[in-house]
C-alpha cells in the first residue's frame, strides 16, 4: 500500500507540524480547517489522524522539500 494513504502516528504528526512551521495545535488546526481539540486528540494518540489529513500533510512536506 502507498504510505501516503496510511494514517499517521502522533510522532509523525509532530514532525510534520515542525517541518511546516506550525508551532501550536491552534496554528495547525486553523491551517487545515479543524478544531484545536481534534489536533490535540491526534497528538495524544487518542484518535487516529484521518487519512485525508495525513495525506495532505505528507504532500505539503514533500512539496516543501522539492521547492527549497
């Protein structure tokens, strides 16, 4: 299976947040159109990161690496 389609661990989410320059849960939540509490649940591992969100973040990180 294509890894871009998989969900994402809390550690991977933290890494992508840093890579994309989001310092807070609120910054990420506003950027992707979800609640801060959703981001909090993902980072705590209580709820899995939805696949579309995981895919979006992976694509943004990959695009950032290609541009710079």
